């Protein structure tokens, strides 16, 4: 042990400053160099611990134990079933809202009660048509409004990295979320499965 007029925190702070050397009291039992080395060893060990803790935190985030996948869909039941079956094949558990109990809740309450999931898949299928007011003659296929709403909801709740959007050919992309990556989706093509699997693996899921 050594005696000092400075607190341990002050010693540690000064030990990090190479332009400042603390001179211990004459009756100190630890030499100046040793004291500085000890302090710096303490500092670096704390820095290493913080790095390890940060790395461990990232690993935990990348290995979600929640295997539930919320599937947002419109009126295309076959597309919904196709995506749901594929999620099952991957060893995950699809959550379809209308298959969950109501318990007297409103739709938004039901979404909130079932949103404790590890990932969300948004299915954009041509269930509606619409256009800008200025171009009424040009109607474009669109997803249901609930699909766009729930897409934004899950981006806010889970973060963009845990939300994947499947976009059927010809369906209009919502303007407010331009920049979000859409995976091309077609019942007759399995390429979307490969891309979706990549996204799930990137999010940390262990798949079959």
C-alpha cells in the first residue's frame, strides 16, 4: 500500500496523462514509476473489460432466443400461407394476427399484445389500387393500408434490421419509407426464400 494526498480517482486520472507525473510523498512505500504503472494497468484492464462486455452484448443481440416471427399481410391468403409455411420450415414460429385471440381488444391493442416477437415480415401484395389525386386515370396496385401502418409500427418497435419487406411485382412502394430494402416476391419463384433467409441469418437467427 502507499499513502497519498490524492484520491485513487485523481491518481488514475493523472496516470493517463503522459505530460503529468505524480510524485508520491517521501514516506510512500511504492516508487513513482511503479505507482504509475500500477495505475495504468488498472486503467487498461478496465478498458479491456468494457470491450469484452460490448462484444458480449453484440453476441447476445445477434442470437435472439425469441423465435416468433410476426407476419403482416393483406388479403392474399395464398401468399400469407406460403410465407408462413416457409417460416415453419426454417424452425421459427409465424404469428398471424387473425389467428390470435381477440380478448375484446381493438386491432391496435391486439397488435401490441402480439408484438413481442424477434422479427417481422411485411408482405406487400396487390390487394388495393390507388393513385395521386392529380393522376386519377393511372391507378396502381397497392398493399392494404394496414400493411403500410404495421410496417412502420414494427420498424419503430424492432428496428429496421429486424424487419423484412416482401414486395410482389408491380406493387407500389409507400413513399414515406423509401430507402427500406424490399425483397422481390413471387409465388412462382423461390429466390425470395434465399434473400429472406440471408436477412434472418444476418439478424442472428439459427435456422434449419
